C-alpha cells in the first residue's frame, strides 16, 4: 500500500464500494490484498483510522489485536497454511493496518525463512479475484469464529 491508500480503502468500505472487503469487524475491515503473492494474503484496516496502535486507548488496542488474530485464525482455517505472519509497519502508508500473510509448508526453504514481501514478486503475483472460492472460505471460517 502506498500514499493515502488505507484512507481511500476504508472510505470505500464504509460506502460499500470496496471490492476487496471480506468482512467488517468491530475495529476495522478485513480486505484481500490487491495481489496474492501467497494465497490468502489479506490486510486488516483500522476503522476509525488512526496513525498507529499507540494512538488507541487500551480497549481499542485489545479490540484491534483480537480482530487481527481472529482474521489470522480464519485465514489459516481457509487456506490450510502452516502459520501466519502479522506485519504492522506503517512506514509507507502511516495509518494503522496489518498485513496478514499465510505461510505454507511447501514454500521453498530459502523463502519460508524470510518475510514474504522480500522474497516474492508482487509484480508477478496473481491479482485478487473477488469471486474466488478462497474468499468464501475465509468469510465462512471468520463467521464460525465470531459465532455467526
């Protein structure tokens, strides 16, 4: 993400016009990555928009963290990935958002030990498909975790 992308995507989500939205949670939006360097790559966008975790009060920090972890659980369940990487940087787009990257047992060992953003080609990655079965599986898994 770059520039005001988080702000734009949250505004689109609020208006029901963000095609990447998977689900709304109490503290933000689970959205699919525009590209999928690894299947199931998503982001969690804080709503309301704040600069970082430190800008939230304790209840907000807890809510955001639990929502991110629940999304990770749903992605793990939907993908069968071995583990989740959670990355909250905020260096390029200075608004609270967390990258959720499933990591798979069958990744080449030299790539599995390095952050995905450093070893996979984002330019060559498949584009997000809003009709993909994986999106439906993530939504279903998240619904089960949330008791829906």
